[in-house]
């Protein structure tokens, strides 16, 4: 998956660099908001379901070539993970809130009313907040009668985030409806694959991998200023 996303991002960048057809450029600014579903890629594995959250942000788009452009965004996004206990009456989730900056190649096709598009590129993020919800004393699971500690990893409950700076690759598909008076609206589904672990991954640490993965579905608005 990591190699595929890197290849898509590289291909999109190369296509943009090689485009030769002249196109009257335009600049648009806007805002977006939506929902997220996220988890962490733990190794050793941790039973999980997707954790729902939200995201919101502002966006800048510059199109210089026909079918190609670039997008920069500044978003607030909730990620994290929610654990699965297979029928037992326990619940645990940890939410990680990031300020993120994607820099995306924008490839579009269609006409001046409806366009499909593909966005892909690198993303950096900074952790600005965390929150934990549980219905048990996760700091002392060894004292909880009946807790399935012998059958699952429990170190993640008490670990502090080691790497507050995150980076990875984003790729998404969407649809844009262009209205009158320079207004347009977008619907996009996007996938993020983190390339840096949230927790320390030295040989003496409990997890060798703990990278973020998230799915985002957003509605957006653009106003063309040029």
C-alpha cells in the first residue's frame, strides 16, 4: 500500500511537470469539512474498528495547465483508534487531533459545469491534542478481574505519543460542480497513509510500527478569484 501511494503521487507530479498545453490559469480559495474514519497500523497487531471523527479546513488551488493544477490545504483533522473486544463489555479509544498541511497535485477532467478529479501528494501534520475514553481503568488492567490481558497487547494504553510531527501520502477522488459567479462545490473521498510511527519504535519498545491510516469524506466550496 505504501509503495502504491508513493507511485501514484510521483506519477501525478511527473504528469504535471510534463504538461505542455497552454491553459488560462485560475486561482481559487475555499473551505471544506467532513468526516474521518481512522485507525493505527500496529505491529504487533491490536484489534480495532475504525474511529469516527471530523475534519475542517481552508484550501488554495492554482491551475496553470489544462487538466492539471496544485492544491494546498490547512486542515484540522481527528485521527486515532478504537479497540475491539469481541463481545466483552469494554471500550477504549484514543483520539489524536492534528493540524495538517497537504500539498497535492490536482488532475481534473470534464467541462465547465461538472468535473471529476484526482488529488495526490505528500502531507505533513502536527499533533495538537489527544484524548482518551475508556470504561475501565486502563492504567491498571492487570487488576481488572476478567480483563483479557493475556490475549492482547495492552502497552498502548499507557504509552505517550513520541512523534508529534507526522508525514505521509494522501490520494483521493472527487467531483466538482461549477456554478455561476465563480462558485463551485466539491465532494471528495481521500485516503491517508502515514509514514511515521506515533509511538517510539526502538527494539526495546513494545511496538515496531504504529502509523496512522485514515479515510476522509468531505464537502468543499471554492470561490475563483482569478
